[in-house]
């Protein structure tokens, strides 16, 4: 529609919604409920490969912005890290978020 067509017609009004015809005996359908609430997708595990010169606090500072959060990394990797002061280059650590 061009400007001149608009000026000829004037302001258009939105269409009125049409009423649905009433039925004599409405039947309500039961709403199906899921058998189990939807589970969020399991988050992908994030890993960090230890480099030479790394420590748990240095990794925590780099990844979390807080060196004192090294406990999180240690707790998530107790199967690999017996002594938190001793980690080795090449170790693949799970990084909890």
C-alpha cells in the first residue's frame, strides 16, 4: 500500500476476532502430563591439561579468577591427585563449574 492509497482509505482498523460457534455439549480433553519431569541435559565435562609450572591455585586463578578455589579442582580429581602440591604436566583434570 502506497502513501496515496493510505490517504484515500484513511486509518485502517485491525480485524475483529471472530467468535467461535458454541457447541451444545463441549467435551474437555484431559491434558496429558509427562510421566517424568524433563531432566536438563547433562553438562559437558570440562577438562584442563596440566602444563609445566602449573599448580592447582594457578589453574584456579586462571579459570575461576580466585586462586583459593583450588579445592574445587582437587575435590573433583581425588582419583588422580593424592597430594594437591604435586601435579604433573600432561595430567587431564576435570574442571567443575
